[in-house]
């Protein structure tokens, strides 16, 4: 499903955007909305140290990107990260709607399954009445196969915390078997500290800096860890070490 975000249809009349248009022309307006898109895709926050990367991605001058972030009261900053208050508000609403929709869908499916089970039970009872007494019992139906990949309680909780973020869901899938090895990455999953939803921004930062797919980094790191005892290590810290020592070479 495609992701989207909403904004007011007359946003171009915002005095702050008018000032951007006056100073940086239409290129500045386009860069502003691209930065907003990036904030949505990164969970609402971007690092100030990544301004060079942002400028490169947008094929824009760094000085213009810094001006848009700092000069028009459109973004807030704590010295390390910057964000848009309006984007955070809309992102929170979207996550809440997604969570409500998930609960509603689960409730509907629970009702459907309950009705189906009751109907099947009634049918089985009627069929049993019609069968002759000498007829041998029907064999038990095979058990419903279990899902191929089952996440652990930590990642189930963190995925719920993320509002079922699509990128985080893919990351967890790669850890638990949706990878080239077709099995869970045991060396990575055995580490003491896994990647929480809050830490996932760090994984995305590595991906954005190196342009290496996250799945490739995890698969190569699993292979790299073979034969190396790594107890009480963190996944994110080890991933950074691996990227610095292996991927960048």
C-alpha cells in the first residue's frame, strides 16, 4: 500500500512559504516539500549532520537547505535533530488511525471466524446424525500449518509501538527468515540488545549514508559473525562496526 501524507490545499499561501518563494524561488518550495516527505519516511525526525546528504539527494545547494531549515520558522531543532511540528501531529494521527484500523480488522475477523467455526460445527453435527452407526469415524483434519516465520515477543511489541511501520516490518522480516538464507539470522538475534523502534533510525542512517540495502548489510553481517563469540553485544553497535570495517572498504 502506498504511503501518503496530507497538507492544506492552500499551504502555498502560508506567509513562511511565501518568504521561501521570494528568496529561493520555486526550487525552495520544492525542496521544502521534499524535506517534509523525508521526515515522514524517517518517523518525523532528521539529523542536522545529514544536511549534506539531504542536499545531495535533492540536487540542491547546502546553503539553501540550511536556510529552509533555519530561517523561516518552519522547523524546530534541538541541536542534533530537526522536525516539523505539523508533520509530527499528522504523523501521530496517521499512526493512531492505523492502530484503530488494525484493531477493527482483527475484531471483524474474530467474528467471522467464530461464525465460520459455529457453522462448521453445526454442519458436522448434522452429518453425524445422518451417518449410519457402522460407518467408521472420519479422520481428523490436518492441523493448520504454522506461519513460516514467527517473531519474538520483543519485536512483536516494538512493531506495535511503531504503528506497524512498513520499513521496520521489513527489517524484522529479514531478521527472522525472509532473507537469502531462508532462515532466522541466529547470530544477530542472539545478541543481548536488539534494535528497538527508537533505535531503528540509526539503521536507516547507515543505509542512507552507505546506500547499501539494509537486507544486504544484515545478511553479510550474519556471515561475518560466524565463528566469532559476541556475547552481550548490541545489534545496532555491531552493525555500525561491520559497516565501518567491511561495507565501506
